[in-house]
C-alpha cells in the first residue's frame, strides 16, 4: 500500500486498548472486528468518486505534511486561533515549551498550511 493510500488505524485497534491475545490466551476477536470495520470504511471511501477538480498544491501539501501528534495538533490550533481564556493560555505555554520530538512524528518539521500553499492565514 502506498503512502498516499495508507490506512489510518484508530487507537481503538492498537495493542494498548485491544490486545491481540486475551488474558486467558484466546484470540481477541473484538480487535479484529474493529480493524475489519475500519478497513471496510476505508475501502468504501476509496471507491467514492470526488466531484471536484484535483488541486495539485493541496495534494502535494497533504502528501508532504508531517504526521502530527495530539500536542502538535493543539499547538497548530493555537497558532491559527490564539487562546481565549487562562486555561487555554496555560496549555499554549506548556505546548510551546515541549521539545520538537514531543510535537510531531518523524516526517518533517511543522509548517502551517498557509506557508506551504502561499496563502495568507485566515
């Protein structure tokens, strides 16, 4: 499966929540059921015909963008829309102090979409 067709598997089918083997040694069929549901949804969406014209800049951006962890997504959100209250401001300060390693996976440095697409931020 190519990178552009990679299947995102939600945390519900990861080893932490649904282990492969149950404590009694039996196979965890719930894990495989959850995975099968996600694969089925993925296949269904792959077959949908998009009514819009392809935009190469957007496609390139999506293929080249780093995969962000939860902290990186929150930081990106605050960069687009500043924190409103004290709780959000504290969260933003905490996120800014985190090392880069804690913010993104290894696909590359974070760049806001408007920087890549030569668009002005909203």
